[in-house]
C-alpha cells in the first residue's frame, strides 16, 4: 500500500534537519557497521543480520518493524530494493545524509528522524556520580548486560544496555525518562556501561545516537563516524 498525500518533500518532516556538509561527506566503515548491527540484533533479541543487496537484512518481526535493511552507504542496490517493497514497516537504513537517501527512493518512502553512527576510541572523558535519591541496578550477562537507575519509589529512571561482541562494545537503548532528565543520569548509565566493557578488556565502543543523545555522547568523548538515515513506507491512514 502506498501513501500518496503531498509531495515527497512535504511528507518528510526530517528532511531539512540541520546537517553540515562535512558530516554528510563522512564514509562509514562497513566492517564497523556490521559489528554494530550484530550487537544491535543480540541486544534486541532478533535473528542475526544476513548479508543481502550489498548490506544486511535483519528480520525484526515486530508489527511496526517487520524488517530492516542496513547499508554502509548510498549504494545502487538501495533504489533497486526500494522499488520491490510495497508494504509498510520495512525500514531502509543507510550511512549518509537524509537528503541523499531521499534522492534515490521512490516518492512513497518517507524519511524518518536522523541518526548518528558514533564511535569512542578510548575512555570516556569523565566518571559520573549517581545523584542522591537514586540507586543502580546492574545485571551482568553474556553477551548483553544492562544498567538501570532506579528512583526512590522503584521507578526505572534511566536505562542502557551493552553487548560485547567480536572485541567491541556495542551500546544500545540508552534512555532517561522525561521526569528524571537534566540530572546527569544518562552520564551515569554510560560510564557504568563503560566499566563493564573495561572489566572485559574492551575500550571504546560503537552506538547509533538520536539527535538528543548525540550531544550527551559528544560531551563524553564520542565522535561522529557517519550520518545514519532511515526511510520507511508509512501505513495508509
């Protein structure tokens, strides 16, 4: 099914999200992206990625995310694949700018919120202290460990996961609940996750950030590796 309202540009609320030319020109390392995607799949409990169309396919299996195809750049295979997909909730994700992805897709594909593939070369810039009134809940396991910050009433205030795979630390699903933001809890989660990686002899890491998360990670010493853009066919209203 196709959504036909408006022009492609009118339908893409994130197409003009601010990006500089230097960031748009960054090229992703395919091996690094493959390691991140493997870690993402392990963290989310999905089947492992399968090489396909010059990138990878992950069969996510959720009602609003049936599958995702991930590419290290704006490859010709993306446009060819996009023309074969007509159902909603199959995502195309590629390292590059939203505008570059928009340019190679049919009109019924819609650009989603931008992402940022980020890397950490060494240690984070600082340890973060836990604010008064909160406690840590850390669950260690292989390949994935979790860190939660709990409020006094037991509510989960912030959370994050880390997957250690192929000698890399993959950080995933870092989030702070709205009522507990602006208190440094995201920094606490990140540095606690880093401590887990360091205990296994792994420095640095890889993650994909949201626009809001990018600033936090940059303040901790993470660097932008490549833009990470997403498109999907929306369901017909």
